[in-house]
C-alpha cells in the first residue's frame, strides 16, 4: 500500500482565558450582528436558536471579561444590537491572527507534506 500525503488541512483556533469560549461560531455570530444590526438577524441567518446564540455570546463575554455586543432598545427604528468597541477590536485582532496563522500553516504544511 502506498502512502499518499494529505492535500488539505484545517486550523481550529479559539481564544480564551479559562474556558475555550471564542472561536468560529461566536466570531460568525458577531460578524453577522454587525451586518444585520441585530443579534436576532444574525442567529436566524445562522439557523441558530436564540438561547444558543445568547449562551455562546455570554460565555465568551464572561471568559474574556469584556462586553462584546450591546442591545439597542426599541423605538421608531425597532432597536437591535451592535458590537461594543471591545467587540470590534477583538474581531479585528482575531481576523488578523487567523490570517497570519493560516499563512504560516500553509507554508509549514507544504514543507512537511509536499510529495518529494
């Protein structure tokens, strides 16, 4: 049997202090909240329940010790949600970190698994 090197890889990167609380799911929820201007629009687009969305968001906020999303009360525009300044900064840093780690991993993957 001939060994064939893998052709692809996937990195799973999560940020946390005590519990693995911030990863792809919370990141996507926050990005969609930014786009929709509401958490409900975000979790519906992700086909996620309200309770799960709030649970993962609350867990990330507690572990990272920072508010990530704030609610905007109703009124004539109907309210919504938006990212806090800390939330926006975290997204920017997370995106940069993911990008740099993926670039590094691609190089190392090629060096280690490339057919000779």
